């Protein structure tokens, strides 16, 4: 049975070497890649977010995760989770103790989600299989005040969620501070939306991309799948202008907040999918969202394109779109779909930089990859 409560940190370097060596060999079987740069993670307390199922043992709240390591779904109970941030581990026993015995907070309570930051903020989401009422709100407010008194140096907030309900006691986001080449960037991160789980490795990814896109201040950048503006904001000084797209409305709203917080004035983020942007660029469709944001695609001279797609990778039309650009920066969370996409992209581009970022330690092949491709000479 998998042990979620203990990590043998002494094995970290060995497992990372084995994982990256295996993946390097697999990529080299298909392509000619430069020696990958390897960026390590902290061996413990590296995840800024975590999700636990709730088991009610009488009046007591217990955390568990589902162990599928032997193909049998088993409850693995835990009181600590060293994979997660120190703040999550500090909050876990305190919250369990405070909620236990409180009927309003335990009634049909089935899951808890934590979102924390390097800057010491925590958002706690309590999930229920029932409608949340005024009595729940009063009990949750009391819990929040107790937590704030217990953790006076941290910013703590609580969200309640049930079917078709989302109750905010204060806010549904945290504010993260990431350091890239000695400059700090602030990011709003909203509950239940995508953020990079490993903040220190995220800083290394941003630094790597920033360092490898220097000298392009006379040209523009296109970013697809931009999320909350994570990469675009950190790259703003490297380019004349940046145009970025993202389909999630929540992420786009966060991105606009992040642009303002970081005082970025050369970046526009539009709510379009990669497929829709391809149609717009090819003149197949007109989108009101472009017009409403005063975006004329002819005003951009994008020589570089950056993509950070979901695990499924890129669709065929988006791959064809990428082939038009002199430089492609591809950030991938799935080596298998990356390999598949590179088969097409290397028809027109050469791989000039390759990096592994260990966002997910102690996993066999789960790793973040960074690839920079340059258009072949005609």
C-alpha cells in the first residue's frame, strides 16, 4: 500500500536521474535533442495545493486519499502530507480538530482543498453533498476567525462549495509572489482554477523561458493557453508587444488583474481558444472579443510563439499555426503528447534547447518539459 505520509528524501536525486535519463533516451530515439538542462524540486513540501477526501469517524474528521497503486481502491488515512507545503501540513491537524464535533461543518462534508502560496497565504475549500445555509455560514465564519487567530502571520480564507453553490466568506483567491531573475511578480490565483502546483519549480521555468527569449524587444510574442498570464507577464520586458489567448473566463479575469498589479502595459489577453485564434488569424471567422479589446491582428509582428497546452497536447491546426513562427517555445506537462507533437513540428523546426523541470517528484515519467525550436533555414 502506498505511503502518503512519509517521503524518503534521500532517494530524490536518484529517482530524478533515473526519470530524466529514461525520458532523454526516449526523446533521442525520435529526435536529435541537445543535452537537457535539469531543474530540481525541493524534495519535500513542494506542492502549493492539495486535495483530501473526508471520512467522518463518529464526530471526528479524518483525511484520506484513495490508493490505486495495486489496482484496488483503498482508503489511505493520513494526518500529514509531506508532499504539500509546510502551511498545508500545519493547517491539516488544526482544521480537523476545529471541525470535529461541529454538526454544521461536518454534515455531509466530503472533501477539503488547500491552495497556498510561498508568500504565506492559504485558501481552504470545504465541499459538501448538501445545500449550505445561513447556519453553515455562521459556523464557517467562526472557524475562519479561530484559524486567523491561530495563524496571525498568514492570510487565511475559506470557501464553501456544494452543488450549484459557492459561498465566499471573504475572497476566493490567494496572491502569490514569484521571483524571476531577482524581480518579483505578483499573481492572483483563484480557487478551483489552474495554477502550477510547484511554486519554486515554476520560478525556474519562468527564469529559463525569460533567459532564452532575450534580444527580441523589436518583435512581438504570441502566447496560446496563457492561463492567468503566468508566462506573458514575466516575459513582458523581452518583447515589444504580447498577444495572449486563454479560453477560461476565470483565468482571463485573473490575468487582467495580474497585468494591472504588475504594471504591464504591452500585453493584451483575449478569451479565445487556440482553435478560435487560428480561425481568426486565417480569416475564417471574425470575433467580437478581438474588436471589443481593440485588437487588430495586423498590428502584431509575432516572430515567437509560446504554448503551454493541457496534457492532451496540441491539435493539428494549432501545430500548423506554430510552424509559421521563427521560434516556438513549448512547455509541456506530458512527455508522450510532446513527443507526438514534435514529430510534426520538427518537419519545419530544429530543437535548439531542451529542459526538464521536476514539478512532480517521485513519479516515474510525470515531469514538465521545456523545448525551444528554431525555424530551419530554407
